[in-house]
């Protein structure tokens, strides 16, 4: 409902190109260092389909306030669920090696504050885990500032179509940090 065959095909082709670019920015993607991945705002499961031959699995999350496309994810043979990102995600802490965020903040920022979504992301991301965020420049800059307070390494990058000024990429990596007292023991 709300989609089309043409939109599905375009999405699939687009994600193949995007993932190819992501692998140049995050060399661990496609290796056994990244096994558990979450696509936090999937539409048709295009990201997961583009990495289907890599040694990982992807949990596709469809926004409970977005287009109801979970049936397409299932029809592709992928796994997925619904979630309202203004609420906690039902999983153990430190479950995922990589979180992929495509347009989530643009779509949901009117409903809840980004800092709470980022705290939830920090909870479910493993130490040394990555975040690949694809957003408008406004949200990339906002998240980059909040991520600094969370002690994440962060680097802003162009998308695979560098001429597209509507979207930027923010690559973050969660540090494995301990207090100075714990480090000296």
C-alpha cells in the first residue's frame, strides 16, 4: 500500500550503490567484524538486500508511524519489525555492531527529541560499533554535536552522489571507554 513496482526497483538499485559507497567509508562493513546490523528506518529492506551476501544479518525496523511496508521486507525473505523510536526498542544492551539510520530524524523529530533516540542507540550499540547516518545537513550537524557528548568518534562525509546537497552522511564509532580509575587497575 502506497508503494509501486517502480519505486521498489529504484530503491533496490539505489541501495546497491549506497552500500558500495558505505564500504569505502567503513572498511569493516562486509567483513566478520560487523555481524549484527539494524536498519533503523527501512522502507523496503533495500539496505539489507544490498548486503545479503555479506557475513551478517540485518534487523529491518519499519517506523510504526511510516509507510506500512513490513510485508515487502518479509516477501524479500528478510526479518523485520515495527518500532516507535520515541520508545525503547526491545533488545538486550550492546546487541548491534552497526546501526544504519536513513532519514529517521527527519521523519520523527516532530514527535520526540533526538537526544533520547541517540541514547537508545548508544544502549543497543556495542563498544567499537558503528553508526551510519544518512540525513539532511541540519540533522547531521545536530547529531554530530550530541554524539560528541556521548564520546563517539564522528566524521561527516558526502553521499555517493556528492552533488546532492540535500543529504549528508555521518559516520560514528562508539568508543570503548572506561574511567581513569578502572583503566589503572
